[in-house]
């Protein structure tokens, strides 16, 4: 408690706004929204399939009352969520998300591509899942979102301690269940496939842009291994100070980042130098930092 109090007494440093970052994130949100809207209007909506969350409700309103556009309905449904989010979530996240909601609502209303002629409903939802998932993943690569259940899930987690996964799953399930009663059970089941595929594609888009692995190596030959990584693999190396719990001996622990394709060679090199080495490999979502005095995205 004393440590917490001392931390609270420290002044907060104001971080300057980088306009390059603003334009970059706004560009990601715009591009992702256009891609998602293209899949929505040319593949998903013409077959009257559904999505989850507020978008699914907006689509049901459009199917029942064609004069109500999906973009307009989505915008109106998100207003209460953004009021909740503005009071409880990061303001920077909310500003980007307000922009994302506005852009997505606009392009969903205006983007009208030719309908993709696919007669097999399974192929239809698979294609829609890939296209919409790609768009959603691009949006989530930014510092914001395009609205929807993410904001509600964050609010319920902060206010009541609910986990985000079950909240989003339950909300999507209720929307699809309503669609099954209002329209057709088969369409609701196909829509579940769409939601699953789009979620998996979003995960892929978020992770595959940066196929890097972080490696921790515990070895008595740490200096020799580090020299090989530095000189032969041209990778940065950091020594972390460690101490064996059993032996009580201090030793250097190597920490480095490598590409996925280079990982087998590094492991072969490590165990060739020290067969008793201990190696831990972690997945990394994104790696940013300075290397040799220059900013580098690994």
C-alpha cells in the first residue's frame, strides 16, 4: 500500500501527440472499414445472413425494414455504447473508435459493390468471414475500433469484473438466437459459421503481420552463444541476471528476438554449443524498439 501511495504521488508526464501516428491509425480504421463493408454488402447481406452484436441487430432491422440502412442503424445502436465507453474507457481509444464508428457506418451505407454470385451457402459465409475478418483485423491493428461489443465488454469488465470473452460470446449468441426466431434457423446456423471464421481471420491478421519469436536461453556458455547471435545472425541480445534456485549460482540469461524462419538455426546453434542449455520460446504479437540507436520494427 505504501508503494502504491508513493507511485500515485509522482507527476504524470504528458505524452505529445504524434500526427504521423494519428494519420496511420485513422488510415487503418478507414481501410479496414471499407474492406469489411465490401464483404458485408456484396456477400453477407444479399443472402440475409447475420453477424453478432450491434451489427447483427442493425442487419435484422434492415431485413425487416429495408428503408433503414445497415450503416444508419449501426450508428444509432452504437450511440449508447459510446456514451458508456466515454465515461469508463480510455479517451484516446474512444476518440479513435468514434471515428471508426462514423467511417464504418458511412461506408456501410455508401459502398455498393456487385453482389458476388455464389450459390453454396457454406462458401458464401466462408468468403464473407475471410473478407470481413480481414477488414475487422485491419481496424483492430489501430489504436481504436469500429464500435460494437468491445466497448460494452470493457465496461462490464471494469465495473463488474466480467470476463470479455464470455460477454462477447453471450451477446453474439443472443443476437443469432433472435435471428433464428425471426428469420430462419438455417440462416442463423450459417451465420454462426461466419462469426467463427471472421473471428479466426481477425486473429490471423492481428498476429501474422509480425511473425517473431522471443527467446530466453539459460546456459553456462551464454557469452559464446550471445556472440554467435550478434555476429552470425545479426540479432540484438540482452543479458538478464539470473540465479539458479538449486545451485545458488548467478548466471546470465540471454534474451533475444528472432524471425520464425531463423528459429531452427538458432536452436541448433545453441544446443551445438551447450547440449544442457535451457531454451524458452514465446510468441510475440508485435516488437518495437531501438537497435543500434535507430528505431526498428522487428
